[in-house]
């Protein structure tokens, strides 16, 4: 489930990036790299887990699937938080700068 969660997030993010490809104001490419990196990490984890468990890898218990889903969603949430921090620091639209230096 962790692999599926991160791959779906990466695919959705890549579609959004491709749709807005000429403009990269929102730094969606960075978010894509985060999601695809997580997907690669979970793929390597799945390969090593399959080498240890064999056929049992394809029949996980429902509790294990739920735990993996929570872990996958946590990784997606962490990537979104990192992306938001990068977006606020880079401030491509100047919103944060305008609020900070607003004169009354």
C-alpha cells in the first residue's frame, strides 16, 4: 500500500506538472521529485521484502495493509509539508514578502 499510495501521488503530481509545464511558479516539479523518490524507495523496499517473504508478500493481513496505508499517507503528507516550506521560502508570487513588508 505504501508503494501504491506514493505512485498514485507521483502520477497525479506529474500530470499537474505536465499541464503547467512552461510555467513552474508553484515548484510542482520539486513535489514530483519527492513523490517519485518515495516511490523508488518503496519499490526497493518491496523487492527486499519479497525476497524475504516470497509468496506471502502478495497476501498481507488486513491490519498490515491498513498500517501500510497510514505509512504511505504519512509519507505523502510529509512531502507536501516539505513542498509547502520550499514554496513559502522561495515565495514565487511574492505573497509572503508583501505580507511581511506591509506598511500601515
